[in-house]
C-alpha cells in the first residue's frame, strides 16, 4: 500500500536514488544491445559486456572541440541531461521513500522535461558545426510538437487525483489504475518520454541523415555523458509513469518499493523494444501529428477525466 | 600494469571505424564493412566518434587533403588503415587494433599533436578552418577564427539577417556516394542552392565507378543503395535487412538474397509509416525529369525511387541466381551529376540527403558540356 505521507530520505537516500536511476539506464543499454544482437543474428552474450567496453572506450578517448566552438555552453548542455533525469526521479516515491516530497511534484517533472529543450539545443549549438546545429533545430521542431500533448497528458492523472503531489496521485489509484481509464493520456505520455529521450522514432535530432546531428562532434567523456543522459531520461520517464498511471507501489505480495521497480523495468523494457519497430518521424511532419492528432485526443481525455471527477463529487 | 592492459583491451574491443570510400572502391568498401562487423567493431558516422580511419581504395585528386583533415579530426587514440582490395581489410584492421592498443605510441602521438598545436583540444591552428568544406571567403570582413559568418540573402523566407550559410556536403558522410561533393547554401536547414561536383576520381571519368566484374557484386552494390535510403530514412530494421541481402550476395548465396529482397519490398510497399514519412519528399515531375536529362524512373517521390532501387536489386540478384557470375547485369540509367543540384533546392537538409541516396550511386558527369553552365 502506498503511504500517502512518504518519508523524505537523507543524503544517503539521494545517492541511492541516483544509483538506482543509473542502474536502470544501464539495464536499458544492455537490453538495447541484446535486442540489436538478436536482430542481427549474433550471440547476445557479447552485447552484455558492450556498454562496459563502450564506456571504457569513451573514457580513454580524448575530448575535442572544433574551431570557434562555444565550449562552456556545449558542455553544460551535454552534462545537464543526466542531472535533469536525476531531478525528475527526485519526486518519484519508491514505496515509502521519496527524495523530495513536493506539493507540485507533477509540475516539477514538467519543468524538468522542458529544461531538456535548452540542453539539447545547447549541445547542437555548441560545437559550431552545421550538422549539430541542424540537429538542434530538429529537436526544437519536435519539442514544439510533443510538449503540449505531453503537458496535457500528465494533467489527466493530476485532475483524477485532485492533487499535483505525486504521492497523492499514486494513492488515488487504490482500486483502479489510471492507465485503465486514461489510456490516451498514457500513450501520449509514453510518446513524450520517447521524444525527450531522443529515442526511437524521435531520434531524428541525432539522425544518420544529419551525420549524427547533435552527436556529430562529440567525443570522449562528453559523448558518454550525452548518451548516458538519453538512457537516464528514458529511465526517469518510465519511473515517473509508475505513480502517475500504473498505481505506484500497489500490488500483491511484494513490498511497495519492489513493485515500483518492477513496473518501471517493464515499461522501460517496452520503450526500449519500441525503438526497432518504428522508422523515424521526420521533424517537419511532427507538428501534424502532435497538434492535429495527439493534442485534441489528449484534451478530450482530460475533459472525460474532469467530467468523471466532477460527477463523482 | 595489468589494470591498464585490461582497460585498453576493453576499449579497443568497442572501437569505431570511419570509412572513407574512394571512387571506384565500392566492392572493397563493402568487404571492409563486413570485416569491421566481423571484429565486433562498428562504423562511425563522424570523425569525432571514430578510433580508426579506414581509407578504402586509391586516394586521388582532392581526396588526400580531405583524408588528412579527417585524420586530424579523430580525437585519439587513433589508428589509420589503408585498404586497396576486397581481401585486405581484415589484416589492415588487425594492424589498426595493434596500433590502438599500443599505449606508448598513442601517448607519443598525442604529445606530438599537442606540441604542434594540432591536438583535438580547443585549438585554432592545426585544423583546416572550415571542417565542412572549402569555400573561399577571404574577401569577407566578418570571419572570426577564419570562418566567415553567415550572410544575408535577398530571397529569405524568415527575414533573418545572417541566414545564408555556404556549406560543402561530402565527400565523406554516412550513406553518401563516393567522391561526390555538393556545395549548398543553407538557410537554417533549408537547401537554397546546390551544385554537385566530383572529387578523387580518375581524370577521364570522375565519378562513375568502373562496374565490378561479376554479377553478384553488382547485385550487392544495388542492395547497398537500398540500405542507404532506408538507413537515412531512419528505418534501422529495413536497412539491416538490405545489408544482410548484400552480405549474402557477397558470400555468393543468391537465393537467400532474393527471398530477403522480396520480403523487404513487401514491407516497404505496405508500411504506412514509411509511406507517410516519405510522401512528397523530393518529388520529381515528368517534365522536370525531361528538362534535367533524367530517365523516367526518377519520376515520383523518394519512396517511389526507393521501390525502383529495390526492383533493380531484385533484378540483378535474379540474374545472378539464374545465370551465375558472368550474366550480363540489367542496365541502369545513369544520373547526370548536373541534375543532382537542382533536385535538392527547396529541400531541407535531411530530405536532400534522402534525395541523393534515392538516385542510386550511378552518377556520371554530364555528357553535354553546355549544361554545366546552365545547371550551376
């Protein structure tokens, strides 16, 4: 049973939250590698050690900066992604514990995902390179398309629970998970997570057609941080969905914290697996989907939720 | 000592290779990519992410300068390997791995680069000033660090003052025809003007590759064209299927390749996502094709041309399956180089890349010299 009054953890708990997030991100990397190996008909064993090899490779590689690059902003952008992911999970209760029990936790998450706009744009802007810059433009084009639907998607559970506090939203799902009667909001939320993690169909800001886009000029530890940031954002997005749509820590037998982790891992796995299924969304078409299809759909969802809540009194 | 060796060993296991394909070296490049995969290494998209620079074929013309610049852009630890023919790649990569593992050699290389001011750090000395291309803008006043600022343009869609940026695309980009360069002017990510040219080819015949000797290799090259379009469209699964058909053909097993291609064609035709995302990209009308001296089969958008490329690959694979290595390969109408530029104008950068790939790799310099002036 999720506790409506969660315990705020101390510094040790903060470190643990960071460790759990990075472990989840690592699990996503390994799963992605295993799926890639299986698709290519290779043994999956090598894929398990691959993230370690890649990390060591990037740590051994030297950093570089092209002529006239804006090094400060470039590296702020690259390093910021992991930080934003950590700040996102700060409001996610893990059973009884939470890093920051904010009254406006839902808005906090939203503010963090908007910070990704700035960070990805800076990673594209920094190196003074055409392909990186075009990658940055592309992300902004996508962001315009996905952000409003994403915002309205997380409004639905908040209205349903009549609270912006994440623990209250989780507690409001005692009987019925929000994903059951807010399926549209859940799907739109998941698309938003894919988009702010630059993942799957929304990976066009680092697409092959722009020679890696925002990644084009990154090497060494700078590249490692950006890649780790993407996986961490994906993991943070999956973790936040658990109290918002998937009933938080509720479930039989296992304690609440274990259910939160299990649900997070399952959703994260599904998001990772989606990557291979779908081709890229061209950024100039993203607005069409975002504002003509997703936005009206999620607004209708919000309306339905509001009417139900009002009728229940 | 043991720890260092362990770290280096792990790092080199995940090495990434930037492949530079010289014109005419297509079969060797395809074999080299297989060798890279066989080592468990991966292909890098840009020099920044690469550990190994693999130069395939004979470096001629202006390409040596490009290769030098790319070599300087590798962050290090770095190794360079040169491959001339299909069989060389595995040995060359093994030598590159030995260079990467050699910590003392790499440190010496790094110190020497730093001393020369040509390290991968925040320098302005060692690099060529314009990593993306060689435009001469010495007459411009505003050029911090030697890079001219973007200029204003008369016909500008958004009225921004500094919004016309000259850039050279190629000759080394992922899924890009060997030896092709396109000088474009960008407004943001929109291609406003484009002019294609060739570098690094033999004098008499700059771009078009000498046809590979046998039918299987030709069919493999056609599959490679298909894989390029699908990879640029961001459909990894499809690109992987096309590459596996290519590898099967290179291994001389034609039947498997045909089955893969038939399946791929079916999936491309029925993919609503692909239809939606490629719809209207780089549309060429019949009149436009005639004006530019292009064959009928470029008419349509990128998806139509992708299907044409798959048909060509299927036809070549079938010919190989039916009649073996010496069968005559179905002829493919070549695309004159001067027609490429005009097709890109008005596309955004990603769409322009798709258009180039969708034309296939049979590019030839324009047979009619007058058109060169008209097309520029």
